[in-house]
């Protein structure tokens, strides 16, 4: 199945939310790198071992924006909330080549106003 870059990114987000490592492995290229304020270009194996299993910590995680900002580069913004914490927003920039994610960069955002207007486009599990 050939996916568009946006479909690939949304499939990866869905795999993360439900902890589907098999699907994630197929969506991530073998040379994929993951970078966040806490991680500096970690490889696929490290990402799957340390970052991927964190979805269970979230009370909710709702995509508000997904855009292909240039060919093969998708920006994903979401509102998230960890248990006993205020909602916050993050942005992820993902590069997709031939239906696989080659790079993920995460930018941590600030606390979101409770009840802020949101344009939810994600209807998957929360």
C-alpha cells in the first residue's frame, strides 16, 4: 500500500497511540532519526525502546493541525495532557521518503488554555 506523506504520519501517530510496534517498525525507515529537546538524533531502535512506549502516560492527545509544508515534510501539531498536569501543545516535523518516516523533530510547546478553540481533525483513539 502506497501512502501519501500525511497518511504515513497519521498512521505512525495512530500506531504510537495504541502501542503498535509492528506497524511503527514498518512506517519508520531503518535509518530514521528522532530529535526532541530531550533526545538528539536517536536511532530507530532507541526511539522504539525509549520514546515509543510513552503513549500510555497521556490522558489525551488530540491532533489540531496536520500540513504537508513541503513535498515529503509534514507538520503535526497536537494538544496533549499527561495525568495530573495541564494540557500543552507540541509540534512535530516529519520527513517521509517512499512511504517511510526518515526523520522526526519534536518541538515542545507551552501550556494550553483550557477550553481553547480547537479544530480537531483526528478521530482515532485518545
